[in-house]
């Protein structure tokens, strides 16, 4: 039976579509969904639930593990023996790529850029950087003037000349193959919705490289769910840039799953109000949101992604942008190690 509501939708079609892609398992089980019982008392009748993609069995968790399951499946099938990717100094994707490579027995190299105008010793030496040092992954710290893509192309040539078989992963793991991780997550949400007997009116995520939003909206389209909206808050790019990138990635992702499907620009719901002055730069709203969730639920948000998106959601709730009685599922995408690199943002004023 299918009345296009979550929990009533035949999610088997997603399982069938995904079964044709290679996958290297990095997750043991579905991540938990639960209500924010204490915080919800403050939200004017809106019920917010969280999906704990920040809690996984490997590498301190995070949304990139879902993407890396399919990326590794593809890389191993192609015979790769070294993964190479790029990101900012506190890139969660770089950390989890290194973790996944170690688990799969592959070499890994990460090119790190100064994407955020912060150079204090805590930012450049703690958080994800510390974990990558423990992993002993090969890090290339690029100077500000060096382009990560140009460096990666040059490094790939060097690795091939040395007899290696490199596999390049784009920033954030948000290739069409990587985006399948959140198509799979949408299937997981449908199953959990049925088990919990809950329909979610809105699913909320931060939008960085666009892959998480892309995968969820692609999954929604494939499963033909019409009464749930996927909404994101851009934390990396301007609203127009985020819209264009996300639309392009949805088209590319649907193209490898079902060429007959497409998503209109009007179907892509992105909010540009939470970026602040730039990627990775703290905002007062983010700081308040991180402290609020920690002090009501004992859950820590990261300062770059979920912190800003959660702040945006709270602002929209308080401004009446969600209907009374709405049920919202906020996906905690991880990134907790990055919190330890932002000591200055949370110190006493």
C-alpha cells in the first residue's frame, strides 16, 4: 500500500535500485532516531526528532561514512590501492576517508587547504588534524595560493608514475556515487518511520558540498514520497551557488539510478540565512544553538555544519515557518571533532 506518506511507502524500490552498486560496509546498523523531549517543550507545539548520524561505530561517526561505503565499493572494484581527496584543515570528510581507507587496507592521501581564515594553534593542531596524525595518513598542507584540484591532478600523475592506482574522491565525497549514501539513508528513514509509526513533515540537513541534501531528495523522488519536504541550510556557499550545485548533483545522481526521473529547481528547498560571513566562521546564532542542545539534551553539535543548520531551524520554528503540530527530523551529520578546534568561539566572554 502506498499513499505517498512516510512509513506507508514501498521502500523496496530503493533497495532494488541500490543493489546494483558496489558497497563496502562501514556501518554496523541504522543510526537511531529519537525525540528531543526536553527541547520540544520550548518549541510551540513543533516536535523535533534527531537522527544520530553523528554516532557510528567507526572514526567518531559522521555523514561521510555513508557516502564512503559506495565510494569505497567503486574504488575497490576499479582496483584502486590509494585514495586521494581534499578539504579544509578541519575537514570531517578527510578524517573519515583516512579512517575508511585504513579499515579497507588502502593507502590514503589528503590535501588540506586553508578554507577558513583561522590559524591559531588550536585550530591547526587539534580536532580532525589530531586524529589524522594518529592515523598516520599522508597530509599535504597546501599554501593559500595553491589550488587543491590542480595539486590533486599533479599528485595523481606522480602516484601513477610510481605504479600506484589512485582513486580521486571529490570534496565532501559528493560525487554521484557518494550521494547514494543518502539515498540509502532515506530508505533507512522510511523503514524507521514505519517502525516508529511517525510521519516526518520535514527532514533538515546542513548543505555544504550538497551531497547529503542530494541523496535524500533523490531517495524521496525515487520512492515517490510527496508529503515530506527536504530542507537544508547552506553553510559553505551562497544560496545561489548552493542551489546550482545541489541541482546539478541531483541530476547526476538520478542519472545513474533512474534516467527517467528529474527534480525541478522549485523542489529544492535551501535556506541561505545561516551562513554568516563565511564557511567555518562562527555566528552568534550557531553558538547559542550548540549550547542550547547541549544543555537541554546532552547532545553536542559541530560548529561548522549542524550547528548553523540547527540554529536556522530554531529560528524558523520561532518565526512560525512550520505548521503547528509539524514533525521535523533533523539529521545530525557529525563533525564533532571540529568542535575541539573552536575553543575560542565558546570561551567566556
